């Protein structure tokens, strides 16, 4: 693992989450069914969650579903288990 970091081949979990988010955004833009503000909204939601909790960004999923003129923004966050002393 240290060898990968030394060579610059190891990505942090934040970078991996960011890359995945870019892929999701690109897919939704190509489908043409997501609002223009959704990518910025996703990023801001992730920043707020990261500001207030110690959550891995890979465990935050934001999804917009549209059906019959109704839009539902679904947010799934997997929080780490609390460790009690």
C-alpha cells in the first residue's frame, strides 16, 4: 500500500467518491433527465454531511427519481457504528 502511495497510484476515499460522483453526473446529463442544479446540490449535501460527521464519502448516495411530474430526492447515508468506551 505504501508503494502505491509513493508512486502516486493510491487514491484516497474522498477522491474515489469524487470520481464516482463525476461518473454519475455524466450519466445523468447524458440521459437529459436531471436538473442542472443537481450536481451542485449533491456536492453541497456531501460537504455538509462531512462537516458534521466522520462519514466515508463512499457511504453517501444521492439520487433523484422522477415519476409522473413528481421528483423525489433520495439521500442514503451509512453512518459508522458508535464505539462506546
